[in-house]
């Protein structure tokens, strides 16, 4: 079967692998669409410290069930459209003991610590296969990144009296915008790209700020009557945006960190104390977050076509990844179409 492999930094190839078979507790999936995410770009650039190369990337999945093992429950049947929970959990660490399996100390994510789904077929434990109702496999490829944003909103305990600043309007940030709006919060979306900000407004943001051309601090004071946002969700992963989150959040506010900063970040730690901040990390997503995203997408209100920048064949993937490397700000999602 065809598979896409990142062999080493800046080298991606289409390779041939043996087609897998479903074990007794597994489901065999035929991949139709798989999305490239920011971690795949980081791997291609040689900047992902968690990856084990060579690697087949991919964990944003739209697929159909081909066959099931003999121990698979009746709820999963051949022909069903599904997505995938791409994280593992050990069941023994502190996170797993506390029921937060998304943050397992020993997690291995498809396409990072283990070979991923950028191929024609994959066999997975049935527990990791999530039925997607009437959604198309193409739409299913958007579920995982949006679920990460949904999870961050849960970590922030957002309510309808909150003003929430979401920094970064990629797919994860868009998920946060949607979930905050669903909870009745006033959402302020911040990004350097006006096109992304326009889509964020369409998806529920009440206000937008271009952090490259506007005075962020002045605009936030204006929007919040001088208080600052109650919640800041950092969905970029840079020193500047981490500092912005702490500087701009209101006294006694909540800062939720999703992005991995690539360099050290220097903080005025006095704000941690003076503002009595709650600073929380947010990692991956829970099964309930996947279900919530599926429920949202089933309503048909998401501008799916605007979130998909390109659809390419496996053979076009290497050149497309090079293009993304050279134009990182131009992309929401690139989907590889296997069928």
C-alpha cells in the first residue's frame, strides 16, 4: 500500500508498505483523507524533539471501516465513517490514575512517537476508533485539531460571563473560538492574518485583533471596559504570545497554554502573584471533546471548505509540504486524499 514517510529533515517520500490486517481487538480502516498538522511541518523542518524518524506522519483522520476483529463490540461495523483518537495512554501514570488520559505521561501519538495514518490502510485498537455519524471522511479529518481547542476551553472553565482572548486562529484556535461561543462567552480572536480573523468572526468571535497592525493592549482595554480578558487561550506557541497572554489577562484571570514555545520564555513573574493567575496547560483532547466536535460539525454551520487550504494526492504531498514550509502563514489544513 502507499504511505508517505518523512525520512529525515526536509526529505519526504511516497513508499510502499505491506497492507495490515485487523487483530482480534482491532479495526482495519481504509484512509480516505488525512490532514497535515503543525507537528508534521515541525517534523519536516527537523524541529520536533518528540518524533522518531523515519516516520509515517498523520493523525487527523477521515476513514471507513473495512473489517473488524472478533472481539470488537457490535457498535463498530464495516462501512462506517469514523475518525481516530490518535493518543495512547498507559493506564498507570499519575495522569491516567486521575482519569486525564489525554495527558498520559507515556503518551505516544500517531505520526510522532509511532508511525501514523498517512497511508492507505491502518489497523488500530477498537477503543481508538470514533464513529462520526453522517459526516463525510473529508470533514472527519478536521475533528482532531478542533477537539484540542475544545479541550482547552474545558480547561479554562469558560462561562457566559467571560471575555476570552484566543491568540492564534489556526485549526486549534478555531476550535477554541467555536467552543467559547457555544458557551456564551464574548470571544476576541487575535492573529496576524486578516483572512483567518474573518473566518474566526464567522465561527463565533465577537471581536478580532490583528496583532501585527493594531495596538493589542489598547483594543483589549476598550473591549473589556478596562479590565482585560477573563481568559486567554494561547494557541500559537511563541515567546511573544506567551508573554502577551500573561500581560493582557485580567487580574484573577485564567491563562491556558496549548502551544509549545520553541525557545525559552522570560516572564515578569510578579504578574503571576499580583494578578493571582490560574495558569494551566492543555494537552490533546478527551473522548468527550471529539464527540462535542462531531456534534458541532453535524449541524452544518462550520465553513468546512474555507478551512481546507489544499487537497492533494500522496504523490503531490512532498512538494506541497515544501510549499507549506515556505509559506507557513497561508495554511489552515492540507488534506491528503487517499481514495
